[in-house]
């Protein structure tokens, strides 16, 4: 299991990945509800979106900083994924700085979990964000960097048509 707590645009999100159960659990603290999505259902959602091959670039910056008492190495993360939504070609991008600690307590457990999740064909996203099944590449690269301690990622949509314009406003 892996739990991730995020704050997206002021809204708290809690996601749990159950590798052995091949399911994703999303908790909504406001409504005190849980949504369970099977890995197979997630794959079907991805196929509906027409997601293409994801490209992932995790580039060391050479910078270091201390976060929560741990020495973290800096990386620039860039993920690009083409999609076909409503008959329109759109490219989703996510990029920004990320910091990870190789020698942090739990770093080996994190790496082992990411490998197991990737090997099981699961990927590290909230089901509502509709990731990409081959995001295992991202998971492996992030795990190799160490235990993630902080990231500031911006998400964008590029491409022609009204769908990209509408999604880029979100």
C-alpha cells in the first residue's frame, strides 16, 4: 500500500494504491467517502481518453537542499503525454522542480514499492486524473532518484481546438 496526500488548488486529496489488490482508493475528507477503482477499470478509462505514449525526463540539476532534515538532490521533471479527447489531439505536460533523498529512512521501501507497482502494471495517479498505463517508466525513474520530498509541478494542455483551450483553463 502507498498513501499520498495532496493539495490541488486548495482541495485536499488522499489516494491509496493497493498493489496486491490491484486497486486505487481515493478518499474525500470533505464528504468522508471513499471511491475504489480497479486497475482494470483504470486501464479502460485510459483507453477511452486515447492516451498515447508518455515521455518522461528526470534530469539531475546538481543542486541540493535540506528538507525535513534530509539532504535532497534536485531534479527537473518533465512528463509529456499525447491524448485524443473529443476527436481533438491534445498534449498534457507536467513539469517543474522535484527534490529527492536517496539516503532517507524508507527510501528502499519506496523503491521496492514502486518496482512492485510498476511490475504489476499499476501506476501512481489518482484515478480521477487518468494517468497512463506505461507510467511505470516515471515510477521507476522517480524511485531511482530517491524518496520524493518536495515537488512543484505545473500541468498544462497544448494543442489545437476548444478542448485544449478549455482544459488549460482548469
